[in-house]
């Protein structure tokens, strides 16, 4: 192992306390779905480092996001882009069992539902770029997505509506 064991060993102790692969067992009976053992974390780390947040100007944000990925126990992460220009906005956790997409870090909705999704993307590590997937529903093969443009305009309700 190329990781240093002396630094942050207590952090690793807590990280290993929960076994994500067995988390679904305690949740009561669920419809069987393929186990989501295959993780896209390395792909997402690659995309963040070499594509989405590459370069000196993004270094602080990139490091914060990569740290968050290290701590996260989920096997499936999805990047939220601002639009088709593939500009990074936030990182989400995707749970294939429940099909929930919940924000981990960044700027964007707390959760993303199916009807909010505009386009789905897959990341190619060799080409270091994202390509649109001609799919309508999220699956474990999705690495990034965009939401409909009008959802970005939605600000919190103004305080002028007081009675």
C-alpha cells in the first residue's frame, strides 16, 4: 500500500466503521437491484483533477472536492455542470438502490429529481472529456449531468411577500 498509515489513522478507523456494501441489509425489505459494487470514484477524481477543476485558479476548490471524495463512502458520484459548457458546479452522491441524487459539496439544488435533469454525461479518462449519453434515466454509468436552465434562476422566495 502506498498510503502512509501513521497520519490520520483514527480518521481511517471511523471511515471503516460503516460498511456501505451491507447498508441495504438493515433498511428492511427492498426490491432486489444489482449491487452497486463497481465504483466510479476513480473516474470522478480523474475528471475533477484533469478536466473540471484543472489549473492553478481552481486549485483550492479542486483540493476541497477531492478531499470530500476521499471521505465519502458512496460508490457512485455525479458531477453537476452549469450547462453544456461542462462548467463544474457541485458534486452529488447517487444511490442506485433508491435512485436518489443528493448534494455532497458545491453550488446547486440539495437533491436532484429525474424531472430536473436535462442531459447526462460520461467521462472518458483517455480523452479527458465528457460526452453526452443519449439516455433519459440516471444509472451507475452516468458521471455528470446538467439540470434545466430555469432551475438556476430560481432564487429563494423574496422577503417582500410578508402579510
